[in-house]
């Protein structure tokens, strides 16, 4: 029996584009996608700067760039930042989500979700989710970091013990002659 996560709704029962558009509006999905595309530049910028710094260090042999070279590199970095921030526009995210939701959501489910997300409790949930996530993510991050440190410490101990066990043992002393 297929799990609900894997189930695909038969085409004749799938939610319509109109239903999904209405649902996405109630869920403020387009707004979320727009927000994601606005926050991505900061993430991408950091990654591009790190990559450019590594590439520059590798190609210059670690030598300091002249002011002119740095200006040219800054222009090159800006070029790739612009390209990187427009790799996956919000409209394309919307269309991709539409196709996936359609495969997994029936018309009756879409109507129920539209009713819920359009209701005061549904809107309250949407309003509360960013606040909840803002509080929740530090909890998750803190626990994962602490548990990862513990895991790495245990792993280091096991590797140390394994390494010691692989060292050649001293040969036993020969028995005294009789």
C-alpha cells in the first residue's frame, strides 16, 4: 500500500489550476516565494564572495591584488551575483509548486484547504508560522549543534581506539633456551 506522501491523485480528480491559484492566494504562497527571492541574494552573495575569494587565492598564489585588480574583481563578482540571484525566479517557483500540488491534491482537498486557509484560524496560523519558526529554529539549531559535538567527540574516541588497535603489536620475547 502506497503511503500518503507517495500517492498521486488520478488526473480526473486533481485540483484545478483555478483551485490551486485560489489556495496559493489564501496560503500567501506567492508572497512567500517573493520573500525567498528577496532573501536569497544575501545567501548567494556570501557564497559567491567565498567562491571568488577561493578562486582568486588559487589563481594568484595567495598574492594581494592591486587596487585595479580588486576593482575588476568586484565588477566580476557583481556580474555573477546578479546572475545567481535570478537563477530561480518567484514565478517559476510558483509554477513548479502548482505542478507538484496538482499531482498530490484532489479537488475536494483543495476546496477544504481553501476554506481553512481563508478562515480566521487559517489566517492566524499563517500569521503565527513565521513567529513560531523564529522561536523554533534556535531550539533545533542548538540541539543539533550540541548533539553533533557529542557525536563527533564519540566518533573521535572510537577512531582513536581503532587506530591504536591497528598498530603492530610488539613481538613476544623469545623464550629462554633450555
